[in-house]
C-alpha cells in the first residue's frame, strides 16, 4: 500500500468490502511509543443498520475498525467485514 498522509484521510468515507457505506473517518488510534496504528474511528452514517455492524463501538458511538481490516485506500477506505 502506498504511503498516505493522515491529514489526507480525515473525513474520508469508509466502506465495507461488501459495498456497505459505514461512515466517515473521524480519527486513527495508535501507540505513541511504537507508532503502530490500532483502529480507525468511524462516525457511522445515520442510515447504517447497527445490526449489520460487527465492529466494537466506543463511548461516543463511533465504530472501532482494526487497522488490519483495511484493504484499500482510494476514493473510499475499504475495510474487510
């Protein structure tokens, strides 16, 4: 995967590999000491059916998508479900 600056990802749409639009990227969590990325925090779209989502949710209702699920970053961030 090509290097992409984090500032270019802010607000980018996140889509499941099955074509479901999940929401927009809110933030990315990481280990400050190692620099290892952990999760994408995704603000879910209002029309997203919560029963179709298998990701953990944080206290603010954002989806916690493991970075290991990221499959592609182009017009959308595509994540495996």
